[in-house]
C-alpha cells in the first residue's frame, strides 16, 4: 500500500474531492444493509404466517427507494473518485512533459524515445488506475466490511460472525505473497513493452531506409521476437493475476460453508431464527465483494507502485543544464566573446575544443569553417547552452551566458540545427513555431528570404498544407529552407545556422545568403559550413581544425596570404569548375 503514501501529495491537494466521494460511498453501504434486513423480517413473517399484502408492498417500496437513492449516490462517488484519477494522470503527464523539455541532450543520448513514451502512456495509466479503481476498491472494501461485519456481529450473532470470518487471515497472507510476485513480474513486463515501443518508433521513422536496403524481412523478425518477449512477460503477469480470483473464491466458499454449518446448527437449537440466518447469509454475500476486492486491490496497487517507481526514477533525473543561482532574466544583444581553454563532451576523454579565444562583433556575418569533427557545431551548441563549459566562459555584450536564465539567453537566439525538426502540422504553423503571433505577411516575407515561397505555393493547400510527421512530404532542401524561414521569423538578435544549407544547391544557397545579408544587417549571423564559397561575403571567417582556431579574418585577408582558407578556396574552385558545383571540404 506504499503507493498511496507516495501519492500523498496528490490526495492532500484534492482531499475534498476524495472525502466527498468516500462519504457518498459510505452512505451507499449503509443503504445496502436495508434490503437483507427486510428480507429476513419477511422470511420470519412467512414462517409464522404473520404477513399481509400491505406489509409486503411496504417492504418492496422501501427496498426500491433504497436502490434509487443508491443509484444517485453511486453516480456521485464515481464522479468524484474517477475524476480525481483523471486529474492525477493529467498532472503526471504535465510533469513528465515539463521535465522532458528541461533535460539536456546527454539525457536523450542515454534514453530511448520508446521507453520515454511508455512512461507517458502505460505507466501513467497504471498509476491512474491506482488513484481511481485502487482508492475505490480500498475504500469500498473497508467500508463495506466494517459496516456489514458490525451489523452482523451486533444485530444478529457475534459468534457466528467470528466463525464466518476465520478464513480471512489466510486470504490476507496468500494475497500479500501474490502481490510481491506480481510487482516483480509487472516491472519486467513494462520494461519489455518499452523495448517494443522504442523499436516500433525507430522502424516507423526509418521506414524508407528499411525499404531501401531491403531489410523488411529482418525487421519483421526483430519485431516478432520483441513482441514474443512482451507476450511472455505479460503471460507471467497473468499467471499470478489468475491466482487471485480462485483463491478468493475458495475463501468465500469456506466462509459460506462455516456460516451455513454453524448457523444451521444454531437454528436447529433455536439460538437463531431462520430470518436471522437468511439475513446473515445475505450479508455474507455482500462481503464477497470486499473479499474479492482485496485481491483486486493488491493487483492494482502493485501495478501502480511499479509504474510510479518508473515515473519517479525519471522525474528525479536532474537537468544537466539549468539556471544558475542568481541568474537574471534579461540579456542585451551585443558582441560575443568565447574564452574556452578546453572542452570535452560528458564521458569523453578527448577534448573537442582547445584554446578557443574569439571576439565576434555585433551585427556581423561570421562564417565558421572546418572539416567534419573540427568543432564547428560544438562552438554553436555551447553558445546555446546545450552543454556547459567546465572551464572558461562565453559572454554576450559583456555578460556571461551563465549569469542569465536559459529563457533570456535563448530569446536572443534563432537556431537552425543540422538535423532539421519539422512538426506534423501545416507549413504556416511550422514557420510560425518560434513566433506564433506573426502575421501571414511576415510568414510570407521570411519564406521568400529563405527561397521556399514558390515551392510552398505549389503545394496542394499552399501554406495550409500538412507536411506529415518530421516533414516526410518535404525534400531535404525544402526542410532546410523551411527551418531557415522559421529562424528568420523569430525576433532574435543572433541567427545561428549549423550547416543549414548542405542539402541546397550552390545557386539557391547563394541567393539565400544574399537575402540573409540584407535581411539581417542588424543581427549577428553565425554560419557553420564546410563550403568555402558560402562565406565569401562574410565579415569574419573563423577556421577550425581539430578543435583549435587556426585562422581568423575577412575572406579577402585570408585569401591574400598562404592560408588554409585560401588552399581550400582554390581546391573547391577547381572541383567546382570540373563538376559544375561547389565541392565540400575534404
């Protein structure tokens, strides 16, 4: 029952709802005492032949009235208790979602999306059932048992009541043992479901690659194996689950046997009349539900406890990136300064950046060049605080990015990552994601700057066309240009493009960069790329090699001397003449 204590924070916040529900439930239990009692009285009158039609009609009227009142009260407590469980599920999902948005990229490298989805669905559902069916079963079984047993003992016969309840301690012990076994098996079943969920998500998102490589048969077998594991784990859960009902049924049957045997003996010896035995038997029948509910309760509670433990384990993950103590919520735009003696990714031994000292003027177009793995993306991701420095600092307008809140920092940044994220929404909604208040004219303006407006107008519904999950209906170049439009629409002082034009041809890239130069004259533009030609009009070029800044300066300055930049320029120009396009840095 520890899960109820773990959920105490929720029950305390919604105690009125649960208190009203339990009070209504108690009134129902009291009303349920009336029919058996009246039936016992009628049986006695039949035996003694002291009954009339009027008396019978009165009894029937009272029983009908009790049932009608019970109907209304049952509706009330169900509304209260089940409504509370839905509130809990909603709150847990909100907490999980909020926590997901605060966690760093390192967390998502260590956890699978399918497993996180299982936490948000299956586990939340199991906890919801605990706060709904679990609370109901606990309250209903306890109240029913208390009211009925007290009535049986005080109004009929205490000794007979004690005898009939003798098997209950045995049931309590056996069901508790079942609960422990169920908890362990349910944890394993949930883990297997998470594996299956993760695999399905991977297969669906990568279905084009699966088909292109002809791996459908292998993936089907892989899915079949995972599905088999889920089935086996759930069968193991069901094997324990299936023991609850037969166990309770045997205990209930034993109680009936004892009640009828001892009660019959008492009727024969006239220490109990037939009407009392009838009422006692009917009350014992009302105890069947509490007895069976006891088994159901352990089933529900153990599932809920296992799931809540999984959720809490996730919620206790501390965000690696967070606001520092005393961080302020304002940041003015200005020049950017990098002072990084060394930086390594968490868990890595080899430094990604070393001895990086950079000053970037406000409003400048800055090109960041380098081979794959030279540290270009890392330089930009550190500015975004996707990772934190362990030594050194990065400042904007003289203020350390660690002295301001994440919200204030990211309000100054518009980011286009290498891996473009397109949401399952319309083109208009995707572009306006970072600035929902933008007008349609503004959306069209940035689309033209990103050279995607003409493409959009050829779509079936234009800007209202749904692009599908992860933008599957768009080409790679269209996804990149839509992402650029989204960044341009965001009113941020710094525009960060991380290899954001790799899927765009050279001519389109040149037009986009020319548009960006004119449209972002009052904004700092940071462009990481492997194409030398892309930065020929930059105000400042930064060349990285193996995590170090090897050259900085304007394109004309770097071309005028024997620099790595000039060598790359000459090489890409030669390859471009041969192939008719710009060549990548190799």
